[in-house]
């Protein structure tokens, strides 16, 4: 259980004390005083190289904080499954401290009882409003129709589907959280998506890293890091207005969405009890967007890339879908067991897409031993999901797009333990929903993709020692569909 009291504030002890390493601390790069390894380019590929040099548990110090990286399926599983309780908390960081506070840690940054309670509440509430049910499928199918209309407006000209996908996926989350969808041209909706996207980009940029390392100085300096906070303010403002209008129209006997349910729950709790406050409602709602929209829409982009890159695989999927679903009706979750090849392809897309290459940052809740090293209480721990999804001891052809990874005898779908794009343990609750999103969105696009070309643009990735995802990889694929 996440046991630390939430948002304790930053440790402002001297550098030498903060970064004291016990004798048996994991090895790693030599670090400059105060600056640590800030000048070393550390992205998820570099992390794999460091693992080759130092082993599966090693340390890097970016700015003020030392971080222990964990690599390879077996060691990651040891950390986040076997020793889940020892690494369940989220560490403090300067950016989060400025956005979240006290009992308002949202879904992502809260710890202890509050995290447990909020996580349980979010899952049961979203379930009751359709998560994993046929009502959800209906919303998704309706959204697909809007998406298709928008695509038809392009009249066969090349276009980049990234923002359309993001609109569609975010609208599904809007349905669950606010009980409504927005037109793609709605100004507030578009601003919200732009801010969400910018926040994720900036958190992973060098500005985010600098802010997190030197918050007291950076706070007073101009730079893009300031946009992170002004965007948060605008988003929270948007959410607060939504909460206000929900309060006005609330029917206690018939709550329609997550916000309604939260308001009703709030009335049962004391002020700030287990995070049931208005401030936390806005943050939790925002977290659902931050965690759910870019992740799912980027996965959809990867799906297009791989399906177009491998037309023979696309053909096989098409044949399977035509045989089971045909072209006259929408797909449904009930079709899944009858589509083993498609299922395998979707899993392989997620494995190769590897859109969250590390994990959410975790923290040792007590002195813990991992891989024979001592991880002192309070140390930030970062499991590398890339090292799991591409672990050569787990996957037959780790760097090749191969749906066979998920197919057993007679073409039956097989689950693989090292398939951890959502991380593992009890932390990720939304994988079912993400899966519904991905599969149901992808099916119609599988139809008639052939003959299209895709031009992947520049992908970027960075990592910051602070941000809520710690590492966020967004493949900003400039993918153009051409008929
Ligand atoms: C393909 C899509 C997605 C991927 C690959 C993905 C991946 C992840 C990963 C790796 C984490 C970090 C887990 C950890 O720190 O242990 C996470 C956390 C989280 N995700 Fe997702 N996610 C996806 C979609 C979604 C969706 C659709 C939602 C909700 C609408 C969502 C909500 C969350 C939340 C609330 C957390 C924080 C959980 C916690 O701290 O307890 N995710 N996700």
C-alpha cells in the first residue's frame, strides 16, 4: 500500500546528505555535485545501454535526485509485483508539489489511504458509467462515426490524423467524466487538448528537468516551464466550471458521470477526508485526461503505422474481421475471443509501440533490497517498461513486429507475462478501458487502409527527473493518410 503521507514537500537538505549513497547502493554514472548527471543525455535507449554496463539495477542522478533504474522482466517484476508494497508510493517532485497539495494528490500523485480510496472509487464509478460495458461500446461506436465524418471531410487529401484521434479518444473520457462529448471544433475542448498535450511535452523537456532540479531559482526565471503551470491553471479553471455546472444540475438519485458521483461522495465525507474535496475532484478528473487521452491516441497512431507497414499482416486481420464481424455492423467486445489473430496484432502493436517506455516514478517506502543492492527509504525507483517489452530472454524476436509472439498452437491467442505496457501490479486500473478503446477504434480503420501511405515524422522523447510520468514518450508521428 502506498504508505507515505501525501505531498510532504521537498527535501531541502544539503546536496551531500540528499545524495548519500550507502556502500551497497546500485552502481551508476559518476555525478557532478549539485548538477548530478544533468548534462548526460538520458532517454530510454540510453537507459538500456547503461543497464548493459552496470546491470539490471543501477543509478543515475539527474539534478538533485538520485534515481534507481530497474531493467529486464525478472527484475522489474521483482520490484513492482513481488515487492509491490515496498515501491508503491510516488516520490515528491517540485512540479507536482506546485500543482498538487495536501490531500489533493489527484489519482496519480496521491499516496497512502487516499490513493487507495480514490483509485477504488474511480474504478468502481467509471465501471458503473460504462467502463467495460456495452454502454461504453455504444459511446465508442458513436465517436467512431464522428471520426469517420471528419476523415471524409478530407476528401482523400493527405492529412495528419493525430489530432482527430486525440479528439475522439478524449471525447470518450469526457463521456465518462463529464457525461458529454464535445464537437471537434469546440473552442474550449480544443484549448483543453492543446494544454494537456503541451503539459506532457514540457514536463519531459529540458525546461521541466531544470525546474524540477532548481525550483526555487527557476520559479523566478522566464522560460517555457512557466507554461506548465499556467496551462494547469487554465485546465483546473475549466474543470472547476464543469464541477460548478454539475452541482447546479445534480440529481442525487441519478448521477450521470464521475463528477456527479464524486460530488455525492464528497457530501458523505468531512472536509479533506481521503481526498473527497472539490480541489481534488478537479485534479482527479484532469489526471484521467492526462493519463488516458494521449496514451490511447498515440497507440492508435502506432496501429496505423504498423498496419500500413505490414500489408500482409493487415490482409490477414482483414480476412479474420470480415469472417467474424463482416462489414455491416460495428465490432463489439464480445467478438474478441473469436478474433485471435487480430488480438495478437493489437498486442504486438502495443508492445512495439512502447508508448510509456519507463513507468510512473515510484519510491522506496522503506529500506529495501533489490538485486542485492540497498535502496534507501525515499529513493526514486524507475522500472524500465522498454526493457520488459524488448527483453531478449522473453521474446523470440524482440525487435521485430511479430504477432506470432502472441499466438500459440493452432493460431490460438496466448497471453505473455512480459507484456506490461500498462506496468503491473495493482496500480493500473484502466487497461481494460484502454484496450476497448484501442481495439474498437482500430477495427474500422483496418478496413480499407491498403493503398494508403504513411509518412512517420520525427518522434521525440525526453525524460525529466520530475514529471508525473517521469518519462513520457510521445511519438508525434506526422502520419499522413493518402488515398
Ligand atoms: C494504451 C493506453 C495506456 C497505456 C499504455 C497506459 C500506461 C500507463 C502506465 C505505464 C502507468 C504507470 C503505472 C505505474 O506507475 O505503475 C499508468 C498509470 C495510470 N493510467 Fe494509464 N495507460 C493507458 C491508458 C489509460 C487510460 C485510458 C486511462 C483512464 C481513462 C488511464 C489512467 C491511468 C491512471 C489514473 C494512472 C495512475 C494510476 C495510479 O497511480 O494508481 N490510463 N498508465
